[in-house]
């Protein structure tokens, strides 16, 4: 599905002499995010004459840059009529309220009935320049986490939003029900996260992990459980779940990080974590936006039961 990958060529102007190759290509906004450009360079898809190139190669005036993306792999995901709760949609982006249980990206063992399947059904064709297995999905939410999710509709929007994430200009708010109530009304968890040394499906606080910071505040104390709002300043896998568990307050019904707590399924059948809001600069207009996703029924029912 989709057109053959386009070949791109540029001649470096004198004003761009000395600029890094990856920065130059990122600023063209047709090849995706900087990490995607790094992948193209690593795969030998970027040439400057006969010179060996790296992401940090310094450009010279007159350099002829040629980019030939590889042919897209066969698309295993199939379109499926999965309803999406749309919060905002225009020519540049789509924002949805992802339900719990919906997998974002297809992968071995779960190729079908993902968010990609829903987008393939929603769009008549894959926009040129998009990876058919990822489309314009800017970030991800775990399968059993609900809430707001951004999808770019053009390569330029994908590159812009990717840059905002890297520069930490995008802010996200999550609501979580956690076991116990942190003593302090507000706090910061600043602990590196890496792959668990034994359980490969889990992440863990690791001394040699990647930098990770989460701010949190207690919204409401509900007996043995508290409603907490978390603000991740970095985007590590399972970050909020790992950080809250690390301070002794794991997310309620989290099958990976809250084992041993009784009565979880009686309250809610999946991890009680919801991406409440995201704030960013619109890639088309430059306007600062904040998009909020209302609580899903199961989370709202859990809250009502705790308050009742």
C-alpha cells in the first residue's frame, strides 16, 4: 500500500556550510523525525558524492545530497473499521481519546486491530513519506492506558511534533489511581529507567538507565488509594508506572508493577492510568494548544466507587 519511496536531492548553499547533515535533513521536513533520518543514514540511504556520511557530517557549500529511502516492507496490518473518539482533526494532525485495550503499533503477535488498522480504514491511502506500519503516530500509550494521543497527517507535521518532543516543549498530564497516598502533596521522581535485568517485559529504575523525570501531585486522598496527577518530563517506556512504583505507590491494577495488592480487579480491570491532556505548538499555525481527553467510563466508575 502507498507509493514507492521518493528520491530527494539537495545542493548545499553557502549559508548552510558547516551545518550538520542530520540537522540539515531534519529542517527539510520531508523525511520524518531526526531519529528516522539517523536510521536512513545508518542504512546507507544518504549519499554526498563518494564521501562517507554520519549524522554529524559537516556540510560544505556545493555538496550534492542524495537520499533514497528503502522500499517499504510489506504491510502486515490490515484496515479495520475501529471507531475512534476524535478530539481534534485538521489537515495537519489528528488527536484521539485512545480507549484502554487498543494497541497502538502492530508488532509480531499483534499485527491486526491496532490503531494503525483504524487509521488505514479512516484514510483512503497512506500519506507519501509515512512508514505504513506507524503512519503518523507521534508518540505511544501502553495498550491498557487510555487518553489523548497525537497523530500527524503530514511528514512535515510529524517532524515538527517530533522536534517539540525532543526539545521537551510538549507537556503531558496523566491521572492515576495509586496504592497509598504520597506523604508530600507534590514531589519529583528523578531516577533513570532501563530494561529490567531479569523480566524482559518490565522496565526498572537502573543506575545506568536513561534519564527520566516525573513530577506528581496528589489530587484526592481516597482511603487506601489516592488520585494522582503525573507530569512526565521525559518519555521513557512505562515511565509513570515505574516511577510511582519506585516510590511505593504503584498504579492500581497494574499487572506488571502492582502485583501483590488485593482487590484490584474489583475496582478496575486494567491499570488505572489515563492520559488526561497534552499541550503543544500546532505544527501548522504555531498556536499553543491544550487538548484534554475525558475520563473513560471504567476510570470514572472506579472514582465514584471510591468516593461513595
